[in-house]
C-alpha cells in the first residue's frame, strides 16, 4: 500500500532563478519524495500584485520565500507569525546598483530610486545615502515601475538606482557588457539580515515540526547537490526559467551564487545573533514603532 505524501506549496519570491536552484534540484533528485513530501513551486504572477508572504497569509501556499524583514514586519503588525525555517543565502548577495553613478550618496541629489515597496526598504536606502554623505531627503522614490522589470527600468533610464541580486542581474549586466556600480548594505553600516528565507505561518499551519524538519533536510540535500554539481543544477533550472536563459548565463550565475549558499555553517542555518543585530538596527532607526520584536520568535531551527 502506497504511503500518502504531504503536499507543500511554496510561493517563490521571483521567477525561477539560481536562488531557487536547490529547490528544483531537490525535486529532480527525489529528495522530497524520499521524505514523503510533494513540493510545488509557485511563481509570482506576471504583474507581481501579491507578495509571497501575502499568499501565505491568505492560505494559498504553505511556505513563502521572502526577505527576513518580512518576518519582522508581520510580527510588528501582529497580522501573522511569519517564522523562517531556512536561510537560502548565508551571505547577502544583493546590492543597490546604478549604471551612471559611482556613489550612492548621489541618490540624495534628486535621483530616482526604483522601489519594490518593501516595508523597510526605502529607509534602508536613505540610511545608506546618509552614511555616504548624501541628503536622504533628496531621494526620489519611483514606485510605478513593475517589480519584475525594475532592472530593465534601470537600463532604460526610468530610474537611476535599484536593488538587485548580483549573481543574477549582476551576471546579466556583465555578459551584456554593462558596467554596474554596486553598493552593498553592509558597507554602509546596515547589518542587513538573511535574504531570502523560507518561512511558514506559525500561527496557522498544517505543517508539523516533523514535516518541516523533513522539508529542511531535503532542501539541504538539494542545495548541497547544486553546489557540488553546477552543470546538473544548470540543466535542472534551465527547464523552468521563463523567459528562457542560456546555459552560459545560468552557469555563471550558479557559480557566483554558490559562494553565498554557505559560509561554512550548515546549509540553511540561522544565527539568533544575526537576527537580533538586524532587529536592533531597525529599532534604532525608529522603524519598529515601539513594537516588541523578539528575535528568537522570527526563526526556528531544525
């Protein structure tokens, strides 16, 4: 008699890319199946009108891929206990970039920043501008460009700066011969937390600790395989990219991001201290409105 599998739907934070390689690889090699799981990876819609966390809150999915600040923001509002169970990247691979300006402080001179409308994003950007000697009040926030096309908006001149993942858009720019000036949050005094994480709704979930632990173990297996077998990861991911990407692009992207999946610690693991430092910084900036945010409630170890 066949054993029934637990189905888990995961809302991706973007169209399939190398951030998600380990998930697709884990499916392809049967890691989830081995743990009694049937995993479905759900891409955002073409207009990205609903965040993964919102999909989770509304019960459309069981897990969501999101930045750590989403977990903090939902705890701040009390609308959902969004709890991280897996940090896909141990080291931040994102940066604010510009094709024209070599200083982020220039943003304060009336330049346009293409915003994703994330909870603390704009204040993080302004803090970086201030740290670089610029005027944070001079930043023009452009919110009308589509989230999925912000990098194209940068290339087209609709915005002057935006936030990207360097192992994806950075590689794209490199292959296209476009020079990007990249500004990383940590270089401007912002202890940016884990991004992205895989999270669940701890206040309303069908997923037991046993199921979550099995999911984490299978996911670790997938990401380890992606690190060890770049070519295999590329072949697997290439079947899911929309629009399609060349194998050369995916290979370079996979090689670049592999450095961020792990920092020598266990794949997916999280540090309470790193969460606390990030929460403390947000509180010092006056962004938590006096809310009592406990770092240990933002993630769960398996």
